[in-house]
C-alpha cells in the first residue's frame, strides 16, 4: 500500500529528502511523474490514466507535505521500511488503508519508475 501523510504533519520536511522515488512534495507545490525517476514520455497510472511525465500536476494537499501514491513504493526494493515513516517526528506517515498493494506491485512500480 502507499504511504499517506496525515493532517497531523508539522511541515518539518524531514521526510522529503528520504524518499528514493521523489514521491513527497511540500504542500501547495505541483508535482511531476518524472521528478526523481528515469521516466520519459507518458506513464500509465494505477487507475489506467496516461499522463505526460513532464506535466505539472495539481498538489494533493495545499496545507502539508503529501505523497504521490503512484510514485510511492513504501521503499520496497530500496530499504527495509518506509524511510518517511522512520524519520517522521510526529508519526504522521502511515499506510493508506484505501490503497492496499502487494510487495509484487510495489516492486513492479519501482522497476517502472527507475528503468
């Protein structure tokens, strides 16, 4: 499953540099699929939508840091545990109960993001 950042976030920014997929963004900032990846051209999101990897996308949150779920691999293939959760001082990086994903799906996503 992807990790989410709850509204308990204090905007310290400790999580952002720890993400190997560059899936974490400061609240209010736009995001791109290509940020921190080797993607080129278009990319198919988990819901089947095709997106231009160079296109700016609207922020998921305006108020606090957020994680782009289609870029999150829970650090599978990189680390033993999600690094955002490991460094968060207020424990607001938690599994998203609405997006349960197997280790296989997470590893496949890692491979697609980092050709």
